C-alpha cells in the first residue's frame, strides 16, 4: 500500500464491511482522515511517515480553525483507528497517536421539550391535507418511539407490527432492535398509510414508508427543516431538531417511572452510561414530586 488514496479506501472498506460501521460514520472517517493526509502533504511528509509532531501540529491547526474539543476528539479517534489498522497490517511500525491525549469534553445535558411544548408541536400539522397527515404521523413516531432521524427516513411499511405495536428498525452499525410505539403514534401512522400515502405516491411505488409529494423518500436534512418549522409555529423559540424529540421521549419515560435498562434498550444505546445522562433531567421532576407528596415536602 504505497498510495495514500488506495490505503484510505481499503481502510474505509474494512470499517464498513468487517466492523459494520454506519455509512454516516464511514463518511466522517473519510473526511477526517482526508484532512490528516492533506496536512501531511502540506508538511512535505510522506503519509506513512507521519509522527507525533505532525499530529500535534494538525490538532493545533484544528483548534486554531475554531473546532471544539468534541470535534477534535472525533478527528483524533479517526486517526487513531487508522494507525491501529496500519500497524496491524505492517504498513507502519509505530502509532503516533499512542502518546496523544484527547481533549476533555464536558458532558452537556440534552435539550428536551416539556410535555406541554410537545403537545403544541404535535398539533401544528394541518392533518386535513396529505402532507399534513404525513407530518403528524412523522412527529408522533419520532416522539412516540424515540427513533433516530436516520432510522425514521429508512423505515419501511413491513417494519411496523400493527397488531403488536412494535417498530423494527436498524440503528448504528446496522444493529436491529424492536421498539414499542405509542398508541397515538400507531394510530396516526395507520391513518397516514391508508389515507395520505397513496395520494402522495399517485400510483408510484417505493419501499420506504414516509414519502414526499413527488413520491420519494425523505432525507435527514428535510426532516430537520420540517421539525424546526413546526417548532417555530408552535411558539418554541429555541432551536429544535428531530433528536430533541428522541431526547424528550427518553426523558418523559424516565419521569413517568420507566426502568433505565428498558429505556436503554428502546434507544439502542450500547452503553447504559449514555442513557444515564437523562436521569439528570428528571431530578427536578423528582424534587417537585417530593415537595408535592411528602408530608414534610411543603
């Protein structure tokens, strides 16, 4: 492997096929590793000979360009995985990332909507029209099942168990899971399937469940703009994304007394520590519960 471009493509194929990484993750690796190879070229350094000095210079450059600690950690993670692969394949003798410590990132609490805000948001689509009925079903599924937006846009009709009340989806790394959907989500989804989807398709066929007025599948960016528009219409001033509905799904479940392990399974988190961040959001709710219900709480 003397050619950098060929080596990069071989590595990306490895992480996509053998490690089963999602397409979005592979695309991020491609972007970050291409930036690292460009930096080596600017330094006049052969790509196999990049060392710790070049790596520190690259990370300093990313910081100087305004990238935050989280983005720099992602870059470093991509380069680290690349060198572990190259060392294993015998392409390079050492890994320059071994002596580099990633910048620390403070964990930020996810933004969630209140139950009242969520109700206002869900009520915005004009359900008398096909696209409004689609939008209502889409919002109900995001909030009522906690799907990622990438999972939503790839959803197929056969993935919905109408009688069982479950949605079968594939999350990060292509891992499948069954997610229970709320009764309102299933009701609106069934109305959309029977009433609006045929009118949007106009005789065309597509395997995906949610479609545009031209009969095509939705994109993640399209859904993001849709959610933001309805949030503004609902009088919600702060930025709202599809992931906000996923966060709200998890937070509202925990506030209602759901078991943390079950929420972890529904969200498809590999590590429960990822799910535990939502417990911080419920502490205010618990404090209000004590103040309202305990004899010494008032």
